[in-house]
C-alpha cells in the first residue's frame, strides 16, 4: 500500500522490539506477582480486599498484554511482508490467536469472566485447593495451549527471519528452537500433563531467551535498511505480472 512507503522500518522495528520486551515483562509480572498473590490468598484466606487488589492488577496486566500483542502482530506482519506476505500474515494471525487465548486463560483464572465479573473469589480458590478442584491448574492448561499457537507463530517467524537478509539469521535459529519448545510443551500439557514440571526448563526457557534476544535486537538495532529496501524491491518484481508481448 502507498501509505507504507511513509513508514520507516527502522522505527517500526524498534517499536516492535519495545512491544515484545513489554509483553515479556507483563508475563513475568503475572508469574512473579499475580500468581503468588493468588496462591497466598487461597492458602492463608487473606482478606477479600487484598484478593481483589491482586485480581485487578492481574486483569490490568492481561489487558495490557492483549493490547501489546495486537500491536506486535501488526508490526511483525509489516516487517516480514517483504519476505512473504502470506507467511507474514500467518505468523501474525497465529501470534494473535495465542496471545488472545493466553489472556482469556488468565482472565478466567482471575475470575474476570465469571457471571458477576467481580474478580478472583478468595474463598472459592481456597475451597478449590482444599478439595482438589484444580481451579488454577485449569488456567495453566489454557496457558499451555495458548503457547502452542505462539510457538507455531514463532516457527513461521523463524523461517521468515532466516530468509529475510535484513535481520540476523541467528535470531531465526533461536526462534526455531524456542517455537519448537513451546509446541512440545503444549502437546505434553494435553497428552501427558504429569511430565510438564520436568520438561518445563527445556521447553519454555529457550523460547524466553529467543524472544528476549529478538526484542533487544529490534529495539537496539532495527532492520538493515539497505537489505530491507533490496528484498522489498525484489518481492515487488516477483509479484508484478509480466506484460504479454
């Protein structure tokens, strides 16, 4: 489209890097602050007010994650389009599905999707823990399934990065390993959930490292503008039909 000519891919890629790192930070916040807060609320029967505060923080983080995920999907589609428009759209669509599923799982765990919509119910969490109702693990299963879509997106993105020429191929290799780990983790969560704890470091840590590496590179360096221009021009030449003689 004509308006894309006015977009500087170096600036767009740096915004994408900032969004990716923000999503990682939001995910870490949920794991380090919100989830432990829910565990304390369930185990020690703290006041409902404290539980509601934790719930609001979690809901805010989840919605921010969704907003960042939507923006990042649009940016990745723009950045990877010179390599392949169809695969760029596929990677963006899978990422959007994964992030949306992850946010829905988080909101479900926090009670934001309950009929009353008043956030986490401390008493219900406590009873669920006492009677082995697995309220929180159910949310964990939803998270693992969401990671399957994110992993699939990263596999497509890995191919695009390796073929791009305007971003380091090493980042593509890292995303390939990380995406495979996410997909394996999601499959194991559904088929053999008892193995998740033992496989977690091997399936999730590579993806985290790959995402941090890509986010930092995009934020600090952006794309190679000369290679970007060349690959984009080549793509336009390939997509232009030959004139009949």
